C-alpha cells in the first residue's frame, strides 16, 4: 500500500493569468525526464512543452499514428521523439517511460501544463536529501472548463501521481482504461496544481461519453461483468449527489452543476451499454 507521509511545496497558484515563466533555481536542469504520449496534439503540445522546457534534463515524446505537426513541434522544444503502435493506455505509457534516461520521470498528457507553483514544488522536492526514499510524488490537477478553473466536485483536487522514480514505479491497472501508477515505496504529496485543458468546448466533453462507455464495456466483458439494475440506477444518482453536494460542486456555479449532471449521465450510459450488450437482438420478422 502506498504511504503518503508528508507534504512538500509551495502554495497553490492563482488563475491562468499568473506568469508562465518557471524560475530556475539550478544552474543545471533537474534530473527528470518528462514523458508525453500523444496522438495529433499539435494544438496542445506547445503549451505543455513550454511549461517544462529549460528546467528538466530531457523531454521524451512518444507519438502514435500521428498525422499532424506534433513531431515538428516536439523537436522544436528539443524533445526526443519516438513512434509506436497503440498498446492500450497502460502498456503504451510503460513503453514510453522505458525510453527515458533519467532516474526521475514526470509523466504528462499533451493537454496538461506544469504551473509555476508546481515547478517550484517539484524543484524543492528534488532538492531534498531524502528524495530517493520516495517512489514518487503526487499533486493536484485542476481543469479549466468553459469560463473558470474547477475547484470542487469530482474534478478537484484529483491528486495525480505523475512524478516517479523510474526504478520504483510503473503504470498498472486495467489494460483498457483507468491505468494508474503503482509504486514500490512511499509517495509524497506536493502542492501546486497541474493545469489540465482537457475539454476546450462543452461538445468535446460530450464527445468523450461514448468512447469511455466503449472502454468500460470492454473492461466489464474482460472480467465477465453483468448488467445490474441497481448499479444502473443507484450509481448515477450517487455520483451527482456526491459531486454536487458532498464535494461542493455547487460552488463552481453553472459549470459545476453541468459537470455533476454530465458525470451522472456518463455513468448511466456506461451501465446501460451492459444491458444493450446482453439483450440486444434483431426485430421480429
């Protein structure tokens, strides 16, 4: 079981208007390989790469079936670029981490950005004499959605274990979806947010419901999961109540209300897909 013995870092940053510069406290870059797996992310990569450029020792970008300018953009930031076939989330990310050459890896998605406060927290953590006693470090991830940062509900703080000592950590979990970092040792908790620009439009959020339902169905079929009326009715209702009331999603205004309802609806679709899979048949002749 992961231990989370202490907290490291500085106060959480303000909104996106905060300066994007990442002040360097080292004369040489930190011994970190930033590892990014991407497919056609030319619109997101510049922001992500700019947030780590200059203070990490290596940037590794692994591309899958990419047809846009992602490779050119990555090389422009000095990244090492690899190409590979899609192996599923878990196995592709592990393959990418194996391409890194430094003892610590910061695993990012192309639509993420290291905030200045998180940069400072990571720097402080790696300056510690006992850093190698930890297998990794986690930190909050904050989503920009429609017109604001989402600071409550199911989307925040979304503690993400992304900074790892490569010899003691790997991506585990399900091969289809919900991959998670597995660490052989204690994990520190840092302050400072990882910024996430996952849904540039409301339509882009709605478009994710079906792909995630497909992955959920594959996952359930792999472990012989069965449809349950109780799960299909109770889980969506509970997801809304938990996100909006218990986790204070109402403090995020209308976007918080939308997120709670959309999360509940997504759960309803996923469980309904199980019903469809078990009962679908052609119409009577």
